[in-house]
């Protein structure tokens, strides 16, 4: 019998993963069926773990706990979670309850505790249910999986990963939505090389792997220093989702990490041409790509001016500095001077003022150069003598 919580997602790690609920055996129903039908086999629930190494214990409810178990299941099915815990605790403490009664009570109590947002208690109940080792394979392994997820949610990574390893080893499950949980946890604990084969297995086992699974694999490759593989993943995602801006931005980032600036620029410029660059970081990413590519200064200027004219790109120090340098290297000195004038007050020190003074000096604008040198001294520079040379010009 499958009981499902009202909460559709038991917990979210890096990528949202739903745990539909814990499979429990309806002990009271099994007991009544056994009484009516003797040794005849009762209706069987779906076998969720056909390859499991664990021998199903075939536990049975005790006759003395029948009425209490009936009340427990009734409370749970009515979503009376506080009452569920109270009734379960009574069974757990009863000297008349056998280990199977207690295991079922702990399992249902864990669901009650979880739905009451008491994860600490839910984990304790699950640990007890597992330790009693009386639930059928469906219930036992679902309890183990839920415990691992709750531990990972609470950042108990060693415990959660150890339980997942035990779960996979004994249940022989290869469900992609479960493998992805382990891959996420390995990524979060910076075990990128270990995460890669698990994530690949999850993706391979799914007829329709989620795009964010592929993104996680791409990120794992990148963090593990396998840039070439990360680029391949990013290219595949972008090709699959040509209209998905996030996939295209990820591809551009991967190209940048691989020092393939021309390819990164092509991706970003296509988004720009389509009017899809709508955030400041996107304009900054594009002008940074051009700034790190030879002979692309005019593109830097165009992107910055467009971004600022649209009000998307804020006129901050780095933006003005990139603009000034690009104007200067394209021999547009007056425009470079104006950009440096805007950048200098925003700088943390006076070095930008000093550079402005040098350019003004080279242009023969001596009074302006002297004032910029004084501003440089006032804001603080590494070598004051450099500014004084300009200030003392005759």
C-alpha cells in the first residue's frame, strides 16, 4: 500500500527532486487478510526492487496490535499527523508490540514528523525503522532513501552519502531520479570527479533527462578541470535548446573558460542581435570577451555605449575604464579622456587620475594634466614623484 504525503517535494538539493512518499505495508490489512484467507497469498504491492540483495523478511503484525495499527493508519490517511505520531509512539513503547509493529509505526511516524516540519524526529524514526529490519523491501529501501535525502538537506553529507551508497548497493536501484540525488550531493561536497560518472549514469538511464541534470554534469566537468568535456556538454545543450538564453549563456561561459573567445563572442553577439541581452552581467560578459580579444576595441565601445544607453549597463568604474582604454587604443583620444574623467573619481585610489594626467600631458593640455596629477596625489598613489613631475611642469 502506498501512502503519499501532501507535500509533493520532500526536499530540494541543488536541483529539485521529488520524493513521492514512503511505501509501507498495511499491517492491519495484511493481518486481516491472513486470517480470512489462511495461507493464501494476499494481494501484492508492486515490487519496486526486484534485484535487491536483501531478503524480504515477510514480517507480520501481531494480533494484539491490530486495533492500534488500524487507528494509526486511519489517522495517517486523514492527514492527522500529530495524532499519527502520538499513536505511533504508543505502539513503539508498547511491550505487546513486535519488531514489525514497531518498524511500521516508526515509518508512519517519520511521515507524520516530516509533514509537521520536524525533520530531526523524522530522521530518528527512519533510523529506528531501518534498524529493526522488519519492513518489506519496498518500505525498507524507501525509508533508507528518505533518510539519506533528509540528511543531505541538513548538510549531513558524510551520513547522507553513506546511506545512499548502502541504498544503491543493497537495493540495486538504478532509477535516474535517485542517482541524480547522489550526483548533486557529490557536486555540493566538491567531489567533482566522483560526481561525473554518477551524473552520466543518471542521464543515460533516463529516457528524457532534465536539462538541469546536463547542466550539473557540465559544471562538474568544468570544476574537475575537464574543460573540453564541459564545452561538449554545453554545445549539446545549446544545440538542443537554441531558444534557451540560459543554455546559450552557459555555452559562452564555457568557451571563455576554454579560452575560445571568438566562439564566445559569436554566441553572445547572436543574443545581442536578437535583443536577448537584458541584464547588466550579460553586457559585461560580452564586453569582457571583446576586451580579451585582439583588435576588438571598437566592439567593446559599441557594446558599452549600447548597454548604457538602454539603462542596462551601470556606469561604474570597470565599465568606464574599459571604455577609456578601448577609445585610447582606437586613437579616439578625446573620448578616452572623457571616459577616464568619469572612471577616476570611482577608483579606489589615485592611479586612474595619474593615467589621465599622463594622457592630458601627452596631448599638451598641461593645466588639466596638473589638476589630474593633484587629484591623484589627494586620492593616493604608489609613487607620488610621478604626479609631482607633472605638477612641476613649466
